[in-house]
C-alpha cells in the first residue's frame, strides 16, 4: 500500500494526532528506508497535499478524513483498489484458509490477488502460505469487505524432524 493510501486508510478507521500517525506509519515501506529528517519531511508533505486536495482535514490536533471524501472511501469498490506492499522483514509464516461463499466471488478473487501481491503461495485454491506479519491495513480491509468471518489464520513454525 502506498503512503497516501495508507494514511487515508488509517485515518478512515482512527482519527488521531500527527504524532500518533507518525508512529503508526514508521514501518511504511516508503518511509522506513529514509533517515529521520527526510522521513518527517516526506510525511509532512504528504499530509499537506492530502489536506490541499480536500481528502483530510485537521481540527486542532486531530487529523481525520474530510466529510467530502468519507462517502467515497466507504464503498467496497474503493477498498478493492487498495494495494498492499509485502513486509520487508518477516518474523515467521502465516497459513490462511478461507471459504468465501459464491455470492462474494469478487471479494474472494480480490483476496487471492492481494495474497499473491504480498508474496503468499497458493497451497490449494483456498489455502495460502506466506510471510508474517500481514501488512498494516490488510485485516481492516478484510473487515470492511465483510469477509473476515470466512477466514482462518494460523501462525506456522518450521520444525525439523530429523
């Protein structure tokens, strides 16, 4: 997920102070490789451009999604367009199993595409193995699309038998 998309996605669920948002976004792939001063400038510039475009607003200390943009963001179509970046440092593996009903076929196909995008490998059509942890914003997107109840997550540890 790009920095702009991650800021918007995060603010849609958790309005908050700039300091809190800066801490939350410190692991973003676009910021993590920058030195502290450049990281702060890039984040500040991104907030400035989003505010100027009318996507976010600041009421005193609290940043949030603007009312004008809020309705557009809530649609499942907008959520399906979000891209997620693979996690740079893996701390294990996840096994994800799902049984998404036929009436949610689009969401099932979306999930498969996103799992491929974040370096998961298909074991079976509805069983995927990949790096842990999941990218920030991934599970909230699953909740927003109302498919979280159809998924099971398992943390996998490799164990040598020999």
